C-alpha cells in the first residue's frame, strides 16, 4: 500500500514538473512573438536625394536620420540613398506619389513640371538677400507653395537650399554686352531660358549629366549654378571665370509621400515634420559656412573670381525684369504680388 502511494506521488510530481516545463516553454514562445511584434512596429523609411556624400545636403540627411531615430526611441529607421541612387528628381517624386518611396530632397527647379509655381525661385534677381529669401520660404508664401504640393499626393515639409546661383564662363561677364551671343547651358525651363534671352545670350538645354563634357568640348560657353554644384561637379576645371552674381536662387524641398505620411501615428508625424523643419535651418547654415571653402578651392585652381558690383547687378536685374511678367502670366498675380509685398516689408 505504501509502495502504491509512493508511485502515485511520483506520478503527481512528474505531472507537475511537466506542466511547469510546458508553461515555461509557452512563456518563451510568447516572448519571441513579442519580439517579432516589436520589430514590426519599427517604421522603415527610404530617404533619397541627388547629392554626393560630402555635401551639406547629405550631412543634413544624416542629421535628420540621427535626430528622428533618437526622438522616436528607434521606432523609426531611416535608410539614406544619396547620389541619385533612387533615381532622378522626377523619378523620386513619382516614387512618393506611388508610395514606393517615403522621403525625398529634390531641387525645386527639377520638379516644376509637377509644381510649376515653384519656378518662383528661378526668377532672376528676386531676393535681395539670403536672409530675405529664408523669411519668404518660411513665411506665408512658402507655406502656400508647400501646400500646393498636396494636389500631387505629396506633402511639402520645408525648403532647403543650394544657395544663390552664379555665372561661370570662359570670358569675363560684367555688362549686358558681354553676354551677347554667349551660349549658356540651361535646364529645360522656359523661365530660366528666357532669363538668358533677356541678357542677349543663347540658352542651350543640356542634361546635367552631360554638362561637364559640354563645357570641356565648347558645346556651350558657360553655365549657372550655386557654388556647391560648381565645386562638386568641378565645373571650375573647364571654365576660366566665375562671376559672383547671386542672380537667382536654387532651393530644394523636403517632401514626404502623402499616403504613407497619413498612415502614421500622430506622434511619429510630429517627429518627422518638426525634425525636417529644424534640419532645414541647420542645412542652410552649413551651406553658407562651406561656401567660404568652396571659393578658396576654386580660386586656388586658377579660375578668376569676379565679384559683380551692385550697379552691374542692377543693370542685369532691369534687363531681366520681363521674366517676372512671364511668371505672372502663367500663374496670375497672387503669389508674385505677395512675394513682392513681403520683400518690400522685410527690406525696409
């Protein structure tokens, strides 16, 4: 009898051990499932742009990545694709529309086919100073331009910059007479092409990727770009003169896929928007700081740098004023008049 009780007690103990063991396994599985769930909550983002890794644009993208991931406690993972790895500005814009890409930083001039009002930045001699340009972009006019992107299923966040554009050529360009007959490479933008026609030059649309060779072979005599582009694309190697003209502004715009953004939790949306706008301020300051080094490198290469006087710039400004009227004909009075009013207010 005692032996039977002992066997029964042994069976009970064995049963209890088995139940505890199975229970432990269940907890382990649940822990694994929880880990999977946690992984699934990580929001992965593809962020593309067309600039090289050493530029302020990519450094700003790195800062955006670091800040967003830190603020979200790593609920967000930002994957960066510089140097056009995700395609041209147009292709990235279309990627945002289709939801195959989440974030892009693209030149305003390159997406004017989708948002033609952004050609405001291409208008010659519009912004008297960089600081005024920033206040316009960060104010009501900038907000309106960003809001207009909504119709293209894209959310505009903030304006970044390449900076003011300058002329390079194989001849010194100081007066209107110096521009006559000079062949300038341009983008396929009526606004930009008409700027050169107004100066008496011959605009020649050439793909950006072919510009260096076109300058080297004499297909065109000159081009316009901000210092960051002139340096990084080494245009100064095949041009004898750089005219610091600050005649037009080349901006970039940080944009999100609208359908993707609207699907996110509100706290994540707030992190992405606020960080994108904060980093825009940082990026602009970085561009200005690095331009000092750009000029030094270009000058040391043997390129002659000419700083146009205010009088010389005023003559060019007056000659190209008709291009502003063309913008008005295309898009009405509203945006341009608001911009003029803001500039007058800020300049006084």
